[in-house]
C-alpha cells in the first residue's frame, strides 16, 4: 500500500479526522442517506455516478421484522438495472407470500431466474427498434434478512462483507459472504477456462485487467443478451459497437446468469455488513473497508467509504477530491475498455454505491422510538412505501 493511501485509511480509522465527509454533500454527482433505522439496528447509504446516465441503482427496504438490500450495477446502459429495481423485490415478496410467508434459497434462485428471463424477453421485443439493448446488462447483489436469517444472492462484481466480533477473544473478523465474479480473481479465470476448454482466449489480460474475451471484467450478470444467447449473438454481429464486439465467432454463452447464493443465521457476534458495488472494491480491500466502518461514527459511514474511494481515485492521478468534483460527468453510458473516457469522471472512477447495515441485538437508540415500517429507500429518489407491507410477518416472541 502506498504511503498516501495508508495515511488516508489510518486517519479515517483514528480520532484524527482528515477526511471531511461533509465535502461529499457538494459533489454534484453524489447522493446520501446518512443514517436510517431498521428493526435490528441502523443503516447508511451513499452513491456517486460517473456518466450522464445513472446506470447503477440501489435500494434498502424496511419491513416489520426484516430488511432487503439490492445493488444493481448496470453496464452499457440503464435498461437492465432499472428493470431489476422496478421488479425484483416485488417478485420476491410475491414468492414469499405464495410460500406461506416463508423464505428459502430456492426462492431467491427462482426470482433471479425469472428476472433474467423477463429482461431477455424485453430485449427481444424491443430489439429491432433498439439493437444496442443486446449488450446492456447489470450485476445484481441482493440480500434479505428474514426471521433472523440472511439470504444473499450475487451475480457480478458487487460484494457483501461482514464484520464480526468473535468471542472469547473479541477478535474482529472480516468475511466476504459471497464471491464476486470478476475475471481479475484467479478462481473465476479457472472457472471460465474449465467451462470453455476449447477456447484459449476465453480470458485475456487487456487494458490493465483480466477480461472475458478481453472485454468484460464480470463473468456473471443479468441481461448481456449478445454474450449469452445465440439469436442475439448471430443477429447482433454488425450492430454491436466495436468496443463490445467479441473478436471471434462463438455459439456457447460467454457469461452466466447463475447466482451465487449463501444463507446463514445471524449471530450476536455479527456487527455489520457492507454492501458495495464493484466501483468501491477497486479502491478498498474488504479489511480496509471494514476497519473504517468499525472505527468511525455510524452517521454518514456509507458516505465516508464512498468519499475515501474518491480520494484514492483522485490521488492515483495526482489530483484532489475537490478538483475531482469539478470534472464533468462522462457522456452517455459505460462502454468497453477501448473507448476513451479522458477528461471525464469516468476516467477516475466507476459508479460507486455503498449500503452499510448494522446488526444490533439492542439497537443503539431510545427503545421507545421504533423504526418506520414498510419504507423503501432508493438512491437518487424519494422514500416510498415498501412492498414488505403485503406480507404478514410474524412478530418476535
């Protein structure tokens, strides 16, 4: 770790504050909900975008004895991420209700599969008028806490990182709850090579990163029709932008929509979970992010993580965050690595979204003040009623 980065991390983990998080409120591309409440503790949200079109969407829904987290990191447009935001949680609630208000890993897997199919159908129906929809896709990280059990599903390079204080030695432990599907990870490269043994170029190092066919960093996601389904693969060859075009013909799907799923019972030692889009983890390790959360005030903690990532992004190009704020947003949507983003925010960072959820057995506030029920918080949007209101959740005894 370079000295300047170490200084930023250490300062943010100590009482000496050199990061003034209120500066983030001046960022024209930023958004924050500094602190909110759910039945098991507090939460904090923040986001910043890089292009003129907001491609990454996120939500935090509060239920009576539950919460839901979703981060949908779009690529090459916002069609897929916007569709997921509008439909996935609603579909999940319907399945829970149909299952007698019970939750399972199978339900999570089914919901993801149905969203993938709906997205593909929408792309197919609009394809003649808008062929570029064939390359639009999104990562998808979702989590629901239901009856004190966490259920998490992930496709793409977002992460869920838990911080725990383990007894009897009170050690602080950091655990990534589900894999992120980025070709920069050796296990993902091995997985791709095993799936495509006859393709020596299934993953190549290009533009300073390992990429599927030298183009995409992620190996799983929703949408990406051109990369997955033969009709789009064949029909899109002349309509896909050159930066997105796979250099050699293919008929087997190059990307997957199979989610990685994990469930676990919440324990008293579990303190918080950091949910972050791929843009955050380009600048912070799991341990660095968890240490910042552990050692700083809860209010604005998501904003603090985003701002530290932006400070690091600016520092890597010998500028400051104050100067970074003045740089214009990128044009249109994100494209392949060969497309120049010079002179825009996209040159410095991707869209970054962070949601930090604290897990308190006894919430750190006046117990007569109950958290609001059935509220949905969405980045860059107003609060609204949550679909949790349609469920008959059992009260804790």
